[in-house]
C-alpha cells in the first residue's frame, strides 16, 4: 500500500476511535451497565447491618466486621440531605413507584411532572424506584442513576446491578447507621466506580412508564 494511502487510513482510524471514545452515549452507558461489585451472603442474617458514609457516598453492608457488599451510592444534596442517625429497614418493595412524581403520557407525548401537575385527560405512572428499602418515611435505598456528587432528594440511589443484591441482604428490621463518615471508609472506600451518570443520556420516558426498568439488570451472583 502506498505511504500516502497508509497515512490516510491511519488518520481515519484515529478519527473514528476519538469519536467513539469521547461519546458517552456509545461507551459510557455500556460501561455503566456492566458495573458490578462482589457480594457475599451472610452466615447469620440476623447479624447484618448497613452503614452509610455520606461524605464518601459509600454503603457498607456488614456482618459483624466482615463486609458483604461495598458499593458506591448517590446521597442527598446539601439542600435536601440524606438524614443522619440510626434507623431500621421499615419496608421492602421490589417494584415500587413514587406517589409524588412520575410521567404523564397521552399517545406519544410525555411530561415528567408531579402528581398535582398531570394534564387533564392524560394517563400517569409514578417514577419507578426498584428494590425500594425504606428506612425513614419517604426515604429509602432504591435503584437510580449513580453520580459522583450528591444529587438526590434525600434517598440513597443504588446501581441497577447492586440494588437486587442489597435487597436480598437486608430484611425488615435490619439496622441502618447513616453518618458523615464511617470507620470503614479508611479500609474499604477506595473501590472502582462506574462512570458518572451525570453526562450520560437518560432512558426514553416510555422505558420508565413500562415495567422493563424493574428487571433490566444483571442476574445477581454471590461469592
């Protein structure tokens, strides 16, 4: 192959690579959806407890001093902080939908809104919050986009592949301790993270209106 043609081919390949690597809609979502963390089942389920570090945005599911699951999460913003203190899991709902906000729809039209803003004559589905584990009224662990900075209204968002594992590990009554920092931060906080969901494209509204979001995750596996 002539040198000029070879040079042109290399430049074209480099341009394609640069475009695909810099487009989060191509690679970022795929990497995000592939994210997972090792998880172990407890030997004594009654000894499981959950510790949350809001400063590090980490959750430690512990059995005694043994970590069963260490995962990144998204917590509340300074304006809508995640409550601190000692709680217990109050309620578990695998297919929970918000009764405050969601998606109004009519034909192919959609509108993300609060329940008091639903256009007249439109249908409505609450925002899906899979694997809802409520620890305080209106506050829960649930599936949602994970960002690298606090972004929620006070609840704790979990990655879609880790939420079903967390749901399996905790029971109604499992203790939950939420604080700015946790002793486990120094030993366990430095873990690989998924891509920041902030720059990634959101799913189509009809994906949330349907039921696919409740099951669109890896099949949970345990060590």
